[in-house]
C-alpha cells in the first residue's frame, strides 16, 4: 500500500505555536509560497498515478486543505481515525508549555503518556486505518502533525516511540510504501 500524506495547511494556532489537537481551527488563506507548494505536490500526486481514496480527518482544517488541493467535500471521506492527538489540558496553550511539563518523556517515550487520550491510541488508530483500507493500493491522506509523525515513526520502526524526534511541517507531503 502506498500512502500520500499531506499535513494540513497552517492555522493561526500553528503560526502562534499553540497546540490544537481536537480544537477545530480553520486554516489561514494560503499565501503565494504555499500555493506554489500545493501545485508542486499536485504534480507529484499526478505522477504517482490514481488514488483509490482521498481521506481527511473529521476536523475542518484537513477538509479545507483537501479543498485547497482541489478535492471537493464530496470526494474526500471524513475519517475520524485520522483525527489529531487529543492534547487534553494543553490544547490552546503554547507547545513549549507542554514540552516543559512532560520533559524527556515526550521526546523519548511518548507512548507512555496520557494526555486527553493515551498517546498510544494514536498508534492504534493508525493500525486500524491501515487494516480498514488494506484493499486499497494508494491512499491520499490529509492529516495532522502528531498523527503524521506517528505514522512516519510507525512505518520506520513499527511503533510511535520516535514520533517526536521527527519534523513534518504544514503542507509537507510524504510518500510512504507499506508492506
């Protein structure tokens, strides 16, 4: 299975360094640089051939990003398994506050943490999504930061332990082949 994963376009929370999690924050209008990156990513998607499904999370920022990429609401399936990590009491606060409070556990052993949900639930959602769409050869996913980093870690080492040692910026596109 091939996964094309695009982290949603920036929101005001992203540019302000605030954690969103399950807060349903809209994207900002794309600037010229982001529009060029969208066009570049669209070319890559076309080169990779047809996708079986286009999925976005149940949060509006991923559906709005899919729309900016030319995928109308009706062609993008809302999939709650793609929802961002629930950061609990840290949602709406600066990322740095959470990092300071959680210390090395956030960076080295995130699977041990329980925020608004167990961080390990992110890995469980990833595996359930992969099982649910196992018949598809190529999926286009519009995703979130922690979710995408968790998927990247899972694809590389088989679990989410290294998710916070990776960087995935807004509007980045990853191409992953899973066996």
